C-alpha cells in the first residue's frame, strides 16, 4: 500500500472519508475524543471545531511538531502525544481523557511520509531505505541486508501477500553479496529484475515488497490489534469506534475484532452451554463504508479505503487474542529488533 492517510499537506487538507467518519463519531461540544493517527490533524481539527476535547497521538515526531501550533491555539481542548497508538489507554488515563466518547484510527502510512523521499517509504523518488515511522529503531535497510533468505521470504510472502516472495528474497540475497542495499530505487530495481516489469495498468512489481518491509519493521498489524483493544478499554457506554483501513490485512483485523466483540453468546445444541463474553460492541457497519466516486476522483489514494464503525456496550472489555483477530504469525522468524 502506498498512501493511506491523506494528511500530507497543511491542517486544512481534507483527510480520507472525513464526512463519513464524522457522521459515525457525531461529536458534540464538551465530549472527549481520541484521534489515534493525528497525521496533519484533519480529523482532529474537525472534532475541535465541533467543540470537543481531543487527545491526538502519532508515532511520527515530525507530525507532532507540525501540530504544535494547533495545540497552542486550542488551549486545553487538545493534547498531542508522540507515541504508538497501542498505548492510547495509558496516555488517555494519564492525561484525563477517560472515558472517551469516541476513538478514530486512520491506519497505515500517511501521505506526508510517502511524499518525503528521505523517509524511504516509496520508490517514486530515490531515497534512503528507511521506512521507520518513528525517529529511531530498525530500518528497512537493516532487514534487507541482514535478514536470512528464509526470513525475507516469509516477511514478503505473508505481509506483502507476494506470490513470488522466494524469488525476490533470493535476488536480494544475491545483490547484497555485491554490496549493501541502501536506496529505495536500488531495491525496487532488484525486485523488478527478479520478477519482470509490470504490465499495463498494473502496480509496480516492488509495491508488495515495500509494503511488507514497512509493516514488519513498524509492527503495524500487531499495533492495530493492540490499539483496538486499548480503545475498547477506555470507551464509555455508547462511545463510538471508527477505523479507516487501506489494506486487506489491516481491514481483516478490524473486521474480525468487531465481529468477535459483537457476537452474541451461544453454545452447542448437543452439549453444555458455552458461556462467552457478552458483546462489548454493536457494529454499525456490517459491510464497510467506501469512499464516494467523487472523493476517489479527487484523491485516487482514497480508492482502497474501508471504514468500519461500532458502538461500545456496557459489557466488560474482552481479552485480546492476536491470532483470532487475524494478525499473521511469522513462524520461526525473529522480530525486527533481531536485525538492528
């Protein structure tokens, strides 16, 4: 995936599915909201205009720095937090934003990250093979140059849903024997040479490889699952959860999470009744909302957006089962820290 959150410009830049998101959140003056993916502040700005209090989180320090003027102008109604949205329950409790009336996530990589070559998320412009959403940690170059072929194959195949993952991993291994792979276009060329040029109207052959590396080093899918559970724990009864996802792996996690937490307790007709946790959410979108044709025409990056929403019930929060909600298991593969 390239380009999810359309927050790549000034604060006035309209984010993806803004009207649909706000219709589900229905903010009112004095209510408390968590924007788990601040970006350039698109959702946050509208929530503030509605008179709400907002805690906005972003793991990208440049996004937080760019939002400081809005924070100052908003007084005590906006608090910006640099961190991972998986920790939103802790942040919200510490800063007095619990219980919340609503939580919104716009998951994936932001347009301002994609459009900055130095961040290394895209091969449209050459840049360092970085892909880190934060200021530190393991980079894509670390993984590309140090991960064993077996690990690369699993990462690219599972997280990129790339059928030619083995061929790509072997090509990367052959190239790094000649010297380190350090640039985005260098890696894109290696992948394209390995699998062949794209046909008409098809995505670049390296798109899925770049996606897989980005997801892996930032632990994006695990973060989404933990963030959903964190939101569940701090939403008040009647509070709204709204998530915009752009990739099938992301949307699958959101879908399974909400389905599991909206399911009624039931047992087998032929055995003892199984007592399940009471539903902690009521789904508002059995099928995801999609962007309008007009929005896609104005912003082609919105075309893959899928919005899911739910309302919090009074039931206790459920335990999080990563596997059950669809977080892929990379069996036998070390985490990104192993390649630092």
